[in-house]
């Protein structure tokens, strides 16, 4: 069945939907890793940074981070370590400006940056002499991944994929994050986006005339900054063109979508219906996983994370 109830059993000590979202960011252990960095120069004069972990002769599995994510995101180093120890060459793609150094151009990154993913997939194929085996994306990165898979169809140069906590409809995600306790996430992420904007445009002239202090919601940020910097006529145009839900029916490679029914970054009705899912796409729904959390275990000292377990099983058994 394309929609399945997950076997995930949430940590009893993290009730609700916000605690399992917040816990990993605050308390998850980030292991020390020996990482190899690679800078990919782009045709437009900008760059993208990759972080590699694992043996060079192993199948490549790529990780895509979420909004304002990086190698320091709670899931990044643990997954890179898990993948490398499980016989894969793990690679993390940092979207523009997310590797710790401002990118060179006024444009930044956004939820529809599937051409960036295509560029890196082809780069890895050419430089490593073999295609990427699998890609896993979180949140914004999951939206990029599903959009790319739908656009590429049978031509997607990847054997399988996994999308975690996907904002299927960007307009609904923006509205949800302006409601109730979820405003906490909006405030935190907007603060990071604003700091990054100020930092970059202290080094170069900004093409925009805006008052950052007057921007208090994602919709305002996307209307005044994301859209004009990336060629959209406004926030609604950006949301309509880049939301991945419309691309899911065209996916032709085995893809697992892991999602919680009550993800606090979106509404339950944002999730695709069964008739939207093509033959090779499985939507696995949990209860109590939060947004990109999926914490399990009988105590805080024994906390474990379902995403890694599910990813290895998906890679081995698809």
C-alpha cells in the first residue's frame, strides 16, 4: 500500500508534537567525525560545499539539510556516521550560504532549488565515476528532493530516495508556522535568516530595499526577499511553483516519505492523498514523531532515532 502506518514507537517521555521536535536540537549527541570538504564551483560564479565521510569505493548516499541547516544540524553527523559505518560513502550537500561562509551572489537558496541538486548529482557522477546511489532529504531538503525526483521521472540518476518531514505545500507550511506554539520555530528560523542576510549584505550591496525589522513571518520574508532574489513574482508564485506535492505523481524511483500526522510545521491535510502516490512511492505516517525528530527509547539516557534505522532498512530492502 502506498500509505502505511509506521512501526515507529515514540518515546513516552516526549509527549505531544513539540517536545519530540525540540529534544534532538537541544540534546542529541553529535559525534566527532573525520570529514573531507569539497567545494564545487558553479557556472554562475558561485559555489556549493560538500562534506564527505566514508570509504571512497562505497555507494554514495547524499544528505540534504532543512531550512538554515548545516553539518551542525542534529541529524547530520549522526547520519553521516551511521551511513559510513554501514558501508556507504556519505555526502552532505550544503545549500548556498549554509556551510559557514556567505555565498558570492545576491541570491541564496530556497525550497525549490532542484537545479542545484541536479548539478551536484551530475558532478558526483562525473567526478566519482558512478552515480549517486541514494538521497535523503530533511524538511526543505525533502521538498527539493521530491520536486527533483518528479521533474526527472525515469531519468533521475539515483536508485532510491527518502524524504523526511516534507513541507508538501509551502503556503500551508508558512501559514501553520504563524499559528500557536509553532511561531517559536518561525521566530528562530527567521532570526537565523535575517542574521545571514545582514552578514552577506554587509559585504556587498543589496539589490533590495527592505526593513528587516518589519519582517515577522515567513510569508513576509518570502514576499520581500526569497521571491525577488530568485526570480519569482511574489510569495504565492514561489509557493505555487516550488511546492513538491504537485511533483510527487511523476516520481518513478523507489521513494520513502517519512512523516508525522501532527508535524507542527504543517497541517494534517497537507499530506498527499493515496491517489497522488505513484507505484514506487511509499508514504509512512507516524504519530508522535514531531518534525524531523522521531525519537524513541525508554529513557532520555537511551534515546534513539527512528530515521536512521528506517533509512538503513529502506536502502537494504527496497
